[in-house]
C-alpha cells in the first residue's frame, strides 16, 4: 500500500510521504447513531482542503456520509 501511495504522490508531484498521507486521513471519522424510532443517522468529519487535495492526488474518491436515513433493518449493511 505504501508503495502505491508513494507512486501516486510522486506522479502528482507531491512531497508528502505515505505515512503523512495516512496520518492526515486518520483524522477523518465516520459516525453512526440510531434514534429511538430506529432511524440510523450517519455523519462524516468535514474534509479540509489539504485532505481533499490528497484524495485527488492519489486518485481516490472522497468519502461521503450516507444521505438517506432509514430504519436500522433497512440499512444496506444490516446483517453484515
């Protein structure tokens, strides 16, 4: 993984190391909470410009929170 990240960072003419990239990406958190009526709420740490730039540099899609709130049994990952 480090080798692929290093190659992609170099191809994008970036100076960051794979370790630096991973440290910045570890700051991204996904939250999930279930309401008493069974709806699942999802949230994602707001990505800063440096994080967005790194996703673009290594050609990875940016994470997005689920936009729909559904009962827990209707969740796409229910039963996984």
